[in-house]
């Protein structure tokens, strides 16, 4: 603890480093009299001051094309002007999300399949280059590309399992139905809500996929958006009638049919 009750950043960092790995130790500490809050009493992240990160001291410049490329990628992901081969990715402000982004950039640039664990274990350019030289670092997997669908799309193992359970329960069980109730206040633009639901169904094929079967063999059938565009029905109820109305709207649904019905329950 420094003078005037202000915590000493170096002491805090040393204390945390004694029990935490490098990537979990904060790269900077900011002392505030109090946290800024929004009118709702939540933390106002936009009002937080930017941390004063220590400047990156470039101790050694890259010596090989591979080190030079990694230094560029480190700096690009971290938003820094330059990075040396001895600079620790996490000490410069890196975290798990940025680590994922960096591994993706390395994979695309160097065409290698590198595990994100490697960056946590070797967080400097020099150490990471040594990891890339290991025999267990394979070439990057081919990128996923769209292909033509077959005439009949088979079910995945997970889809086949749910289809079997649905058939076992005669197709009327709500076991895997996920109801969602949302309470809105104020005037309701019914047309806008119905259009939004239609856009959602058009965007996600899984919401308009059914599983018909031929001779007991199911297949995926993706319906056209206009064929299953939701139709919003409005029912007016009192507060007392609301629980029963919600339970009734939940209903049952079979995974072999695509439902076009969406319930909107309005309190009168």
C-alpha cells in the first residue's frame, strides 16, 4: 500500500502473479474514488477512464521472417504500434478473447493449426515461434466452404435422436418445446411484430425445417420462408386469466411439422 492509502500497482501485480498465471494478471490498475454509475444504478463502462498501460519496450527486433510476421500480428490484435519478440502478449493487455483472435490470424496467415493453449504457454513471439517448429504443429485444416446439398438431406445424430423420441411419444409431447413469454408495455404495433417474426424465420433455416419420413426413414426438408411465415393471433385476457392463457398457448408441437402460429396475449 502506497502513501495516502493508494494501492501500489507493482505490489498488487506481484501478489497476484504469485498465485495466478500470466494471462490472468491485470496489465494495469486504475484507482478511482468511486465507480461511475448510470441513472439506473449500473456501472457506466463508457465513463471509466482508459488504463495507463506501460509503453512496450522493444528489447529485441525480429530476426526471421516468421518472427517479423508474428510481431505484426501481435501488434495488430493488441492495437499497438509495434511489439518485440520478448514482449508478453498478456502483459501488453491481451486476454482470452484477443488470444482467440490472434490464433485465428496466425492460422490464416501462416497456414498452421495452432492450439490456443500454445499462446497461454508461450505468450511471447520468440517462444511461440519455437512452438511452431514442433513436429506436432500440423498444417491448417481446409476452410469450410458451402457445397451443394443432396436431394434428400439426412438427419444428424442429434436430430435422429429427437425424431425417435418424438415418434416414441406419438408426436404430441411438449418435452422439447421451449416456450417464451415476454411482457411488453405500451401500444403494440402488431404488423411490425409479425414482420419481425417473419424475418427471424427467414433468417434461420432451423426454424423452418421439418422431418418427413419415407418408409420410416426421416429426412430434413427446409421450407421456403413464405410457406411458413408466422401468423400472429391476438387474445385479450385479464390478469387472472393470464396464467391459463399462457399454458394454453404453450400447447404441443411435433418436430415433423412447422408451426405458423404465434400467440400474442393482451391484458384488458
